[in-house]
C-alpha cells in the first residue's frame, strides 16, 4: 500500500518538475539515494566504530608486509578508487585481476528504487560474490595478491593479524571503546571497517537534489541528458538509486591484454552493472579499466558489438543490443555525459588521518 502511494506521488511529482519543458517519461526507474546507509542489527553504526574503522582502513598494519592498506587501492584522493586500470597488489609486479571500484556508496549496493536494502544481502564485487560489507572486507585481507601475501595460510594469517593489531596499545583502547572488548578480533575488525564505509556516501549530488524537488540543481543540458539516458535505454540496467540493477550482464568488454587467463566474471563473461555515481573521480572504467574516458565508454555503447574474442554478438545482453543510441547524434551522446556529471559529488569525505596507531606511513 505504502509503495503504491509513493509511486503515484512520484508520478505526479515528475510531471510537475519539468522546468525545461523537456518531454520526460511519466515513470522513472532511477531515483535519489536515502541520506543514510542502513546497518545490520548486529553491527549498528556508532561514532566509536567509525573512528576505529577509519584508522584501520588507512593502516598498512592490516597487510602481511605492513605496506598495503585498504586506502592503497581505495584512496580518497582518487574517489576511493586508485586511478589504475588494475591495482598494484601485494608486491612488485603483482596486479589485481580487476579495476578497483569506488568504496563511495558501496554501503548502498543492492538498494532498490523504493530505498529497500537488507545490509546482510548487499552484493559486493563485479561478480556479486560477497553479500555484505562485513563479508567483503575479509576478501582483500586474505587474498594472497592483495594483503595476505603467500607466505602463510588464511587461518594462520587471521591469527597473526589479531595478535599484531591487539599488540598495539592505541588499538586496544579504540577496540574497547567501540566493542567493550580490547581484543582486535577479525570479526570486530571487519565490523569497524564496514561501519566506516557506511559513512562514505554521497546522497546529495545535483541529481539527488533535483529529484527531491530542487529544480535548479541540474542544468537544462543535464535534464535533457536524463531524458536521453532513459529513452536510449541505459536505465534498463543502470536503474534504482545506485544506477545499477545488481545483475550480471554480458557486454563483451575487451579483455585486458596483461592478463594470463581470461576473466570470466560471474561466469560466461558476465559482469555486474556498475554504479554511475562519482565517475568524475574514478577513471579508468569497466571491470578491467580498459576504457580510459567516458567518451570511450560511450563509443563502446554506440558500436553495440562484442570486443571480446570469446563473446559473440549473439551472447550479448538483450538490453545492450536494444540500446537506441545513434552514433551520429553527438548532441545526444554529449547530453548523456552531461547527465552523468550530475551524479558526482565533490564533497565526499576526503579526509585522511594524520597518523595511524601502528605508526606506519600512510599512502
Ligand atoms: C590491492 C588492491 C586492493 C586492496 C588492498 C583492497 N581492495 Fe577493495 N577492491 C579491489 C578490487 C580490484 C576490487 C574489485 C574486485 C572484484 O570485483 O573481484 C575491490 C572491491 C572492493 C569493494 C566492493 C565494491 C563494490 O561496489 O562492489 C569494497 C567495498 C572494497 N573493495 C573495500 C575494501 C576494503 C575495506 C579493503 C581493506 C580491508 C580493501 N578493499 C582492500 C582492490 C583492493
Ligand atoms: C545490458 C545492461 C546495460 C545497459 C543497457 C547499459 N549498461 Fe552501462 N554497464 C553495464 C555493465 C554490466 C557494466 C560493467 C561492464 C564491465 O565492467 O565489463 C557497465 C558499465 C558502464 C560504465 C562504466 C562505469 C565504471 O565505473 O566502470 C558506464 C559509464 C556505463 N556503463 C554507462 C552506460 C550508459 C550511458 C548506458 C546507455 C547508453 C549504458 N551504460 C547502458 C550494463 C549496462
């Protein structure tokens, strides 16, 4: 009942906010973000946990060689991504298989148009293989190419990590404040980092403000771009407040030339629809960083053809093949890019701690 009411109110709202006289469709499947990210019942957000999680996120002590922190690949200076096609891994010469996605708004992964999101069912990664921020956090910690290295097994490393962090007095105090327990257990490390991530959100972009009723928040070109985005069919996959349906689709993106083995994504070369928020800070694009600019991404969509040797045009997602994008209509293409700019928010938390409890240098 409540949902039906919201949808019909939204319809009236959208019809009445058309300041530029642009013919917007009556019903959208894109919308603004809520202003706070939900947390699971067993890990409510507290200031103490955010403070601890922030220190841990920037502290290289979490890696086996004390050199790599979460921020090495998710830096506030690079929109919480790293600006590389594939990230630099545990040691010289090791690179991750995929491009580092932004952590901004990852706390909203899985949210639907009505703002519903179960934080224990919040898909993470390009193949959706983790189901919450808490669960996601364990993966880089235990990945031999990222923070664990290959000298010890995952179970041995978890013990070493708990001991290493607990041995630092400042951490014992911070853990006690956050969890009434001064031991740095793996469970509480991941809970604290997930809590910090729940504060890394950008729900006040020009698009969000426009959708909440501030008609001057988007330029006329951006409003036209929104119309083009919808009539082209981009929103058949890039839907909801995150501009993602959280499904895996086959687009036939070029393979990264540096990979030893092809990356099959979630199977059959399908990858999750990425968010379109804050793209201004997170180039290069696609799961392997093979598109260096938005113009390049648009050219890929205009061609509507597989660039991957193992993916035939028949295998491509039907929503991709159905896109109505005319490559000769540069005006429309540029309007879509202008709309994507309305999804950026430069005011995200760019602060970096001056020091971390381990005393190790910060990136
Ligand atoms: C060596 C680089 C590297 C390090 C270190 C690293 N990450 Fe990542 N991160 C990545 C890459 C690459 C992916 C995408 C991997 C994939 O999809 O398979 C990713 C994905 C993620 C995602 C999923 C985002 C989404 O929208 O799906 C989150 C959240 C995240 N990382 C948080 C963290 C946290 C927290 C840490 C520290 C505990 C961390 N990362 C350490 C490179 C790194
Ligand atoms: C079939 C579903 C689908 C349609 C339709 C679609 N996309 Fe995508 N989009 C995806 C998927 C899946 C990815 C990730 C592909 C990958 O990394 O291999 C993606 C990636 C992107 C990226 C890169 C983002 C990043 O951070 O790497 C941009 C930009 C983008 N799409 C914009 C658009 C625009 C604009 C349209 C309309 C012209 C559109 N998409 C239509 C599914 C779709």
